[in-house]
């Protein structure tokens, strides 16, 4: 019987218009179209709910789900009523309008006793016979209707009815004969039916739902009457939806109020024991129940940001979840998280991650707005999705989110996320970009910020795949002069405003630590570590640290650094070492002798010692030193290729072992001028090198030739000067440079061909 009735009601044609509704048979409703409680024909009408504020008594929790929204479902347009049906115990046809267009404030109507005077008797009508047949089928006087209370009465519309002690039988040519009894009859008469035109004639007998409730199908509506719920018509699209859901036996239960219209865009709704059915012309009739309905109510029903529902509630999601689509998005529910809206860019990102089945899980809050720059976020089981107009919507999860939170979310130094979390890095690491940098995570190091100049240097070294590896701390600031550092698997990156960001690693870092880091005399690094083969060096504000042969050595800044920053007038020419002989003024024979060594392209001080030059001091650059008897030293830059002495101490230079015949030519305009030669005689200005090597002062016991006025630096110019050496015995000389014995031997042991020697007054050789 129920399935047959549903089939009948599914044949209803919906009429949904504005203003006064017109039904399929052309009738217009009377002011009494709403139905009062069936309690008695004269009982006062129940209070009507207001159009937009509806109660939801006893609704069970329903739930949202993150399925992709379906397209809006249009309401069924009005059609004409179905044709006549043959009376039978089970109805076979019904016609209805669209959602009944009753006014939202339609008053209930008091029951009115039938007036026989209003009827026009029709002497001969097939209805009389049909009523008699129906009465007999129902058991006659001993049946449910009892004895007749009068003769059949036929009315001007062609229908007939007969009153019995237990109810009535109504007949029309279109519907046949059907009994109307009990609560349904009371409400039917109170509505002025069938003359009022809301419901029309019955198309089935009254059916008992329970000891306290009944219902019956009519031409244009169904009427439900219950002691606890009142008596109400179910009309048009809403009524058809109700029947499709199983009527009173379905999830909605009994109606608890009239169909109420006058909503936005001409919409209507009707309340039921377990929720509501809501209709609009563009979205159709949709259920609204439980927790999802309550969330919708919190947002203002159809007038709020969600608008009308465009699907029914859809369940069967993970963990028993449900969702319902609306014009403005979705509401999603699960037993563990409750019902929450899902809208806009945040919803799109959630969708991209697989809705509730993805890494984010179900939403656990509604969208929360009012953040900086108009941003919003929504929390989920696994984190949050954060949106701003300038950055879009991005996930925020796990350890990276924890670090972002520690820095004040979008209001902190990192700002809003500008990408989602990106994984697949070395060792399973991940990162996420923000307005002001990145947060980087790995299982072994945790999540740490990566920003500014320190991040730039880390990037230059290949991020986590480079020598520095992953960051192991956040950036730590508050150092001297406002500096900062950040630790990495491979060391540290150190930054200050005056020096920029530079790596600090290995043995050089250990040596820097031993000097007190930036608070020591070396202060901040000014370069990264620079290596050539196994030799490395790093410059600092106060000096340098080298790493050679497994040993770190610190250097203070002196004249050697002038070779690095072009303050030396003379170039190093890339020499492995450069030695300076620097006098402070002309006429001074005292000088500082400074050996500078090249480590990975950086010149640092190897040693410095007081020494002497010509007794008359230096000649100006470009001016020949002249004969040795004038006691001047030349100014300029010269190569070193040859050495001499009484036994090679281990130099790589061409070494001359002196003997009694060792001479250095000093006579101008002779073939031997300013060259080494051997002779048993000692003539004129030639130097007896053996004598100077073996006398007590041992000047030439060890020495090296400074290639002044001789190849490979230049051709020999006669009488321009000769025998300019670096040698032992630091006393004023005839033009040579003299240093203490230990330094001379050390110099030779470290020298290689191509080393340079720069000499002169400070103001001439340095800028």
C-alpha cells in the first residue's frame, strides 16, 4: 500500500509560482488552506512557525561530507493534474501543484460542521451508487463507518459524499469513492475541503500510522494528522520530496507545521519531526536535518553565506561522515568533528588533497576570518588550510606548522605561506615557502626557519644537498653588532650587517671558536672558507685563519692584506709568496721585512721581522740605486729565482754553493756586471762572495738574489746598481736587504721560483 501511494504521489505535478497559487484543476485556494490540529473540529489553530526560524525537534545528528559539489537541481515545473482513477483499496493516481504557495503566515482554520444547505441535491448521480458500493466494501453498518447519518449528498462541482457515524465517503468522477475518517476527517473539514480546493477529493482511504496518527492522500495534497504533531497538508514539490523519502515512516517523520513560503527568491519550507524540507525554484526540494541543518542555521539559513541547499545530505563517507552541498559551498560532518562549512579557496585546496580521505582529514572548525590583510584559516584533523588574498590557500601541517606557530603565524616574521608543503628532499625532508622565507624540516633535524642573508648563503651552497646540510637550529640573533647565526649539519652560517653571511665550518671554525668567535680579536668572517686543494683560508674582520696539513693557524692583518684589496701599488702577480721590505721614510736604513704567503688566493702574514736596507735608505721608484758605494737600495717589485750560501738548506730556488772563487760582477761595462761568476782574482768593484760568507759576520752564509737590474726582470743597465741580495746579518748595507739568520733560512726553505720581493718607502709601495 505504501509503495503504491508513493507511486501515486510521485505523479504529482508541481506548481511553484509567486502570489496566489493556482492548482491543477483550476481552483484557487481559500484563505483556509492551512490545516488545524485534528484534536477537535472547533479546537483553536496551532501556532504557525515563522518563515525563516524553524524548530527542529528531535532531529538526529546528520553529517557533512567533502564530495565534489553536484550541479544545482531545478525544481519540477508545475504540470496539470493526473486524470481520473478507478476506485480501489490502493490509490493509483494523484495530482499536486509545486510547493504550495500558501502565505508564510496563513492562519489555521477552525473546524466547521458540514452544511447540508450548501449542497445542491442531484437526483441521479453515479456517485450515489459508488458510495453505496464502497460502504458495502467497508462492511456496511457493522464496518468501520457504522450506520449512515443521512442520505448521499451531491454538490455543484459534481462530487458526492455521505455522512456516517464513523466518518464519511467522498466521491468524484475523477477519483472514485473513498472513506475519510478520524483525525484526518476533522482536519479535512476544518480546512473547508473539498470545496476550499487545497487538497481536493480523496484518492485513497484514511490510513492509520499508529494509535495516535493517520494520513490520507488527496488529489492535490496529502494530509497527516497526529496527536503530537498536529494536522498538516504536504503539498507540491515539498510534499513529493517527503513521499519520496518514505513519508512518515521515512527519515523526516511527521510534518509539524505548514508549508511556509515567502523566503528569498520565492522559496518555501516545511518542518518535520526530524528536520525540514526546503525548496526554491532554482535548487529544488532538499532535506535539511540534524547537525548539518544546525550549522546552516548558524549561518542564516538561505539568507546567509551558504544560500539554499542544492543536494540532499550525502552520507557513507569515511568514519560515517556526511556532507550537503549549498549554493555557497558545502557543510561537512563526521561523528568526531561535528558539522563545519567548507567554502571558497580553502575548500578548493582541501579538495586538491582528497577531501576527508586525504592528508588533511575532516574540518574541525568553520572558516575563521579577520586575520591580517583579510586572511582566513580553517582547522582540520591534520592541521589547517590558510588563505589570504595575496597568497592563496595553502596547507599548514606537522612540524613546519609548529615552527610557524612559534613565530606568530601570519603576524610573525614568516608571514603567510606562499606554497604548500613540498616534500621529497634528501632523507625525506620537506619545506614550505612563506612571504619572508622558508621553514625546512627533516626527520633528523626538525623544522627550522630559513630566511634572509643566511638563507641566501645556504642556497649558494646547494641547500640541504650541499656541504652545509639541513639547518639544525633556527636563526639566532642578538650577537655583537646585531649579528646572527644558524647552525647546520655541516657547521654554521654567520651574518652581520657589516660583513654579510658566511659559512663557518671545520677546523677553521674550531680555531675561530678558540679566539672567542665574533667577540674575539678576529671578529666576524668577511669571506667564506676558500680552498685550493687541501689548503683553505677564511678572512675575518681582524685577520684570517688558514687550514694546512691538518693544522689551523690565525693571522692578524698587516701589509700582506694590501695584496688582497689592491692597496699594494705592485701586484703580487699570483706569486706563491711575496716579501715586503718597508721603510717608513727616505734616508732610513731600518725596515720591516714581511713574508706573505698565498693560501687559496689570499695573502696572509707568514712572519715579520725587523731588518735593514742600504745605509742611505731607498731611492725613489724608477730611480736606479747606482753603485754600491752610494749605499742605496732600489724601490720596486722583483722576482726571486736564485739563492746561494754555504750549503743548501732545502730551497726550491736555483742554489749556488759558494767557494773561494765565487764572485759577483761589480765593474760596469764588463761582461760579468751584475752576474755570478768564479775567479781566483778579486778585481775592482767585484764582490768576493766567499769572503762575505765566511767572515765572522757571515753576511752571505745564506742568501737569495733579488732580480734588480738583471734578467728575468730586465736587461742589465751598466752602473745602475748590482748585487742586490736578501741575506743574513741585519746591519745597514750597501743596498741589500738583511734579516736575522733564522728568518733567512726559513725564507729559503719556503721559497719557490717566481716568488716576489717588493721593497721601498711605505708611501711609495702602498696606496
